[in-house]
């Protein structure tokens, strides 16, 4: 039986204990991409619908089929399933003409950066980004080939190239999109990287692991080391803002009677998501457990693991064999 379970978690950094506290974000199923900036959080789901978080509720953004959405000092920007670029203006996504992008980022110093389907990177000057209300966009070509691009207002931009190598630029000028001195940052192979408005940098590796770049400062923009952030689940996407790391978790699995000696029920997606939430509670502690238990109480058809064998199998399979 094959299934997919996806949900959103929030990791808050605890300065006293130098640890991350994991809690469940306001519930939204099938999150595929998340972006946070300037106190705002946006996501898109597996049906290519974009949402904005207000309080504890998610609100749909427009009707376009959005593939990637970003929010930051430059406003809210997105690309659709045809790679057409949009800006969110007066309550709706306004499409642009001109170049197409597969990913955009609005987190820089009022400029917007984007990556095309051929991995060419571009920048939209801050004045053009602020004034856009519709029509054509005039992008400035950048020198580096990238598959993913992210900027912050403090310490420049980071990117991942077509070979999953990480780079940082020493400076980008928002008024003319001029960049200086790209530097290779060794240590990991990444699928994406995100820069917070406070200069913090987080990367997601090709194997689904999360790392933070430490030691970043105005004198050392590339930082000094990669530090692993322990999230014992497969992560699909991440973003960081105001001390909170937002991660979209995706658990894919397949099993057959030959693989599993104990007979297991055929779970629906809702049942799997509920079981995963409870399993996360065992790993991350009681603060998460209370919300997971509440979900269980409201899901009449989603009983928890029926036997000790099933509990052990589920833990080993989906929770990285931690404390099973």
C-alpha cells in the first residue's frame, strides 16, 4: 500500500538551552512549499493552491495555480504551474508578461530574485518590484547559474547550483541588481536554501536533512560551519523567520505483506497523518503530544497503533528508529 502524508511543523529556537522546540503549525494538509518573511507565512499545497496564515487560520490567496510563493520586504510574489510570475496586489495575484521563472524569492533588500527553468538566475530591481501593478517585468540577468535562490536584507544572497553546490554572494545592490564575488561554501549538497531577514541561513540537503549555517556576520558572510538541526522526519521544504523554522514534512512509504510480518490495516491518508502526528509527539515531547492527542480525539476512524508490533514497526519505519 502506498500513501503520502504531509503536514507543517514549527521549530522555535530556545536560546537558554540551545535547542529547538517542535510544535505543530495550524493544521493544513498536503503542504508542499512554505515561505516566511517579516512575520508573515505563506504556503502552497499539492493542489497548487496558495495560502496565507493569519492567527491560527489559513486563507486562500487568489485562484491561480501556484507552484512557488514567497513573501518578504519586496511584497508577495509567486510563480504558477506554467512558470508565469505574479505579484500579489490588492487582494489578488496579478500576472506578468516577459520572462518566466520556476522559483522566486522576495526576501532580499526590496529586490526580487528568480530562477528560470534552465537554471539562469535573474533579479528585479527594487524600484520595479515596488511599482509593479501589472504588465511586463524587466529582469536583470545575473552571472551565476542556480536552481534555487534566496536573499536576505542583511548579508546578501545564497543559492544552490545545478550540481547542488551552495554559494553565497558578498553583496547585491537592490537598485541595480549588481552582485559581487560568489563564494563556494563546502560541506553539504543541498536541494534548497533559505535566508532569514535577520541573516540566518538554513539549507535542506538532497537527502532531506536540515542544516543551519553558523558564524555568519558582516565580516564573514559565508559563515564558519554547518550545524545539523535534528528533525527526525523527511523534510520537503523549509523557511525561517523571527526565530522560527517552518518545515513541511512529507512521509512517503510503501509496504507489502512480504515486507511486514505483522498484518497491518490499510490506512487512509487521514489515518496516516494522525498516526504520524502522534509518533512525532513521542519524539518531540509533551508540548506537541497535547495537540496530537486532540487530533486523535477528533478523528473517529483513525485509531492509534493497535498492537505493540505495529507500534514498533511504525516507529522504526517513519520515525528514524528513535527510541523504538
